[in-house]
């Protein structure tokens, strides 16, 4: 992940936004969302190869303006899947990083409709990918993160220059 603390240039950009007037900060944030947002969304969707990747991870992909801006994905609270039990905002980790043993199962005893009980065995992780270091969102950040940081700094410089010329 990109961190402002590890780059003196990004720290300078953050301080420039902090020192800007309220109107200039608003312009920078709006331009950031309008410029970097489509780049981020397209990159996340290009890494989402399966239908569940698109429904769980690519949904809600957006850039939130701020100082520094934040790229987000899997940001939807709307349930997906056949049973409508999977909520991307809270259950995205298994789809992004996979599971150690997709054949793991859980056993439990439940009551029957007829009044008796019986044992049930469920393999609830079979649909998840194997363990990895991030397939969709983390791969998208690795591919487009430096470009997004560069675009953000360029936007700040451009908005300052426009404000000094009176174009803003």
C-alpha cells in the first residue's frame, strides 16, 4: 500500500492541501474524484475476472476525496449471492485473499421437520479461491497506485497555478 509517511513529495502535497483555502481544497477534492475515480474503477474491474469478484470486490469501487484521497472497493452494504447473505462491505476478505483449505467442512446437529434430529456436514468455503496475497484490489493498487499518486500531485499543482492566475 502507498503511504504518505514514506514519501517526502507526498508529505509536501498533503501539506499544500492542508494550507489551501477552503474553496481551493474543495476544487482539489472534486478534481481528484473526477480524474482518479474512473482510473481506479476501471483497474479494479479489469482485475475482477469471475462473477463473484465483480459482485463482491468491484462493486463500490470509488475514490473518496480527502487529504490524502482514499481508493476504496468492496464498499457496498447491499447483499449479493443467491441467498442474499453475502455483504461485500464486511465479507470481502475471503474473496480477495482466499482460504487455506477450501474443502474444510463444519458439522452440526439440527432438528428435522418431523421432530427428530440429524447431523449435517457443510463445506462452506468451497466457492472461495485458494490462499493468495491479494488477487483483485491489492493487484489493482499495485498496478495503478503510483499513477494515482502522481495524478493527485499534478492536480494539486494545477489547481494552485489556476488559483494564482485567477482561473479558479
